[in-house]
C-alpha cells in the first residue's frame, strides 16, 4: 500500500502562475494610473488619519522591528545562505529562485522608482526617509518577492493541505505586516505599498515560471526540481 503526496495538481501550476503574472502587472498599472492622476489621494489621507488616531508607543516599537524584515539589510544574509545552499544540488530548487526573486526585486524597485518619481509622505515617528521615490514601496516588493517565493516552493512540497495552509498563512501575515509598518511609520503612502505588492506578485510569478521551465541557471531540467525531498514511501 502506498501513500500519495497530496500536493497541488502540477498541471494547474502554469495556469495559476500566468494568471498571477497578468494580475500583478495589470494591478500595478491600474494603481500607478490612479496615483499619478491624484485619484487615489483620498485613500492615502484616510489611512494616514487612522494611523495617527490609533497609534501607541508599543505598536510603534513593534512596527519599527517588523519593518527591518523587509529591508535591504536582510539581503546580505540571504545571499550568503543562498550561496551555501546552491552548493548542494538538492537545495538549488529553493536557493536559486529565492536568490533571483529577491535580488531582481531590488533592481525592479530601482527601475520603477526612477520611472515613477513620487514625493514621500511626512514621517510620523521621526524616522528619516530615504531620498528615493516613494512609489512603489521597496519593502513591500522585496518582502513579497522573498517570502512569497519561499512560501510557494515550500508549500508545493508539503504532503498535506494543513501544512500548506500554515505556510501560506505565515507568509501572508508577515508580508502584510511589513507593508503595514511602512505606512504606519509614515515612510510610504498606502498606495505605494499596494503597488509594491502588485509588482511583487507579477515578478515572483515570472521567476517561478522560469524555474518551472528550467530557465534559471543551475536549476537543470524542469523534472529535476521535482526530485527534491521525493523519498520512497515504504510499502506495508
């Protein structure tokens, strides 16, 4: 008697990724249009007012800690871990996509900020903002690219729906918390963060499509990626 892996149907994966890629690109384009025609200014003002009304010192301290998890300071440690993992062929299916997604997110962020300059809001808690454009939020883009890619790769290899749900729930809460921290601290408008999430969804989907097709360096053939952690199940 054998036990089947209860992973998602691989035949649906390309369709899901292409759909997410198109949705992310379309969402980013729509948000950018709304922002630069001033149609979204009301949302940013309302969110800023809510934060000032309900902010507390403990919440501010928590947000300052959470925002670090989406910063460029995470990148050096990530690169070292990825380079170490790449040396082991079985771990390349994780390390290569994560490294490409996170490093590419930084380049994409710089490109979008250059093409779509926007003034930053006034910081609410004395944290000096960077001199770069506010649009989109680099923290939101980087966090979704890093943790979203990792969650997809881990969840695809778990053996039960409950485990996959826990991975996605944890990644979603973390990414949303990082995005919220940027708005709470007054370092970004709410629409900057939403745009960063949309760009991240599109970018991560593109990276995962490339990984599935074996287009990323060091990944080998698409079938090789499925060999990770595929241990024989003992017969009973």
